C-alpha cells in the first residue's frame, strides 16, 4: 500500500516541478536568462539550447546579452529568438545579441496571468489524475482481497491528504507568480 502512496506522491512532485518549469518561461517585467532555455538553435545539425552555446548575461533588469562562443552562430541564434514567441526583438552588433525587455503593459500582464492560470490548472489536473490512479490501485487490491476495507479507506484518506497538500502548493506557487507578473 505504501508503494501506491509513494508512486502517487512522486507523480504529484513531478507535476509541481513541471509547473515551476512552465512558470520560468513566462516573461515578467524583468529580464531572466531562463526564458531562453526552451529556445533551440540548429548548431551544426543538432538542436541545442542557447545556454549551451553562449554566455547569457543580465547587465540590468531590462536587458539580456547573449554572447555565443562561436561567433558564426550569431545569425542562427538571432533567427531562433525571432522565431520564438518571446515578443522581444534582438539586436545583433556582430559580437553579441542584445535583448531589450520593455516594461509590460497592464493588458499584457493580464494575458500572462491567464497563461499562468492555465499552467496551474494543468498541474491540478495532473495531481488529481495521480490521485485517481492511486485510488484505482487501492480498489483493485481491495477487490482482490489483498487488503481489508478499513485499510483501503485509510489509504484513500491518505491519498486525499496528499492531493490536498499538493493542490495547496499549486495555489501558493501560482499566487507568487501572479504577484510577480502584476508587479510594476
């Protein structure tokens, strides 16, 4: 029974980790090098993340500077950034690429909060799916007479406590990100 609980908790932890990853891709008012993590560039036939082929620096709150180790990749990196949905226009000066992040408008902030809300809801659904699968496994054990009805009820209550805990974690993480996005 504890293996069912552990498996469900592991899935819930992974859902929270995925939520954190999704939130790092949402642009706030500040420049953050992690938003480039998902952008891949064709590096001699291999799709490579920008942070593995260039130094990414944040000289101030509204600027990112990308300095590729291979200067021949400047155009490819610039093209990949333009093709992404960052909403930032890169400027290439021949040695590095500068990404200016303009201050977000109120409307854009609200759109980003909506996007974050969607990520949070996907995570809640994943957590509930883990609960459903765990409860199904417990039911199966009960039906196969591997555990008693009382043990099954206790296990389902434990799974529900886990679910409530992780759903509350999602709410806390979402609220923090919402405050960060709405901050001017």
